[in-house]
């Protein structure tokens, strides 16, 4: 389990938070036929545009701030985000900078 010595969060917890936030942002319930995982593509699988993706990231930032963990992305970072896995990787690079 990947975990920073200074933070009380693991990569697995980040994955779980990201997936739950994406489900909420896109109104995907647990009963939906669409399976959300690290390979889920924002544009192709979720029909998401950058505005909706930014809203989801804003929600994630709020969740992480409430846990005393911060991160932020610029436009170039977001341009590279195609999948949930890409988003998790970007967050992990900031949360676990020495482990990347």
C-alpha cells in the first residue's frame, strides 16, 4: 500500500475518493450499468467536457482540503487527463511527490 509518512491517506483511498466523486459529478449510481474504474475515459465513456471535469476536480479539491491535503492543476495538466487513472496519477504526483 502506497502511503506517505506525513499523510494519512493511501493511493487506494485516493482512487476510491476519485471514483466516488466522479460518480457523484456524473450522477452515476451504484445500480447503473456503467462500470467506473481507472480505465474509464471522461470524453468517450462519460461524455464529459472540460467544464464538467473541472467541476469534478473542484469537488475533489474540497474533499482533499477537508482532509488537510491540497493539490492543484493548471490547464496543461487537465489537457492530459483522459481517464480516471490519469487523474489519480496527477493527484498522486502532488500528494506523494517523493514517491513518484
